[in-house]
């Protein structure tokens, strides 16, 4: 009786692996875009008017912070629908470009707003609960991803490539010396 349960468990893990990978990829991209774009968008705070606007947004009460945080999603929805319409009318490349631009722009605005409004938003009990659940599931997905054999193998391969690249850049690798000698040889042949 133990064997069918074990087989079912293995089958379920095998079938859900692609979903875990997809979820991890989406979370990773979102996290990368989130951090980088928030920092980039934060540079606008150096402008006097923009800085004043950010201080005003950061000082909003909880009842006003949530609608402000949802503004980018609401404003970008019609744009994304228009992009889907373009894709259905044989303008696939333009539609994909619009969706990507809307995603990047929306992520930049949402990331900056979340950085400004996070202390206020976390005072709302249900938002705090949702945020904690998101963090829990994100950690669980990454833990499962890191336990996969191919992830560990890829991670070791990437680390080895970084070491080789650093050695090559510093001139410690034989390739860099051979390339330099080859350049010197070609330069001497041109002088003749």
C-alpha cells in the first residue's frame, strides 16, 4: 500500500516541476526588475517637484495608500488589452513590444510606490497577511528550485565559468597570453 502513494508523490513532483520552474522564473524576473527599476525610478526623486510628490505619497494614510498602489495596474490594463487586440490583428511583434514596455514601466512605478507605501500598507491587516503569504510561497518555490539536481549543476557550472572568466580577464589564463602573442605576431607581419 505504501508503494502506490510513493509513486503518486513522485509523479506529482515530476509533473509540477515545470510549474515550479516557471513560477521561479517569473518571481526572479519580477524581483530583478523590481529592485533595479525601483532604484532607477528613485533617481527621479532628485528632481524638486518629483521629490515633493514622493514625500506626499509616502505620507498618505492607509485608506489612501492602497488605491494609489493599484493605480499602475488600473491604468495599464487598457494598454495591455490594446496590445492583445493588435496581436489578434496580425501585429504580434508590436503587441509583444507594447506588453513588455507596459510590464517594465508598470513594474518600475509599482516598485517605487511599494517602497514609499510599504510601511503604511503593512498596517492594513489583510494586506500584511497577503504579503506574508507571498513571501512564504516565494521562499518555498525557491527552496524547491534550489533542491533540483539540474539547478545545482547549473549553479556549479555558472560559478566555474565566473572563475574562468575572471582568470581570463586578469590575463592569468593561457588564452589571453596566446591572443596577445598572436596580435604581436600579426603586427610584426604588417610592418614588413
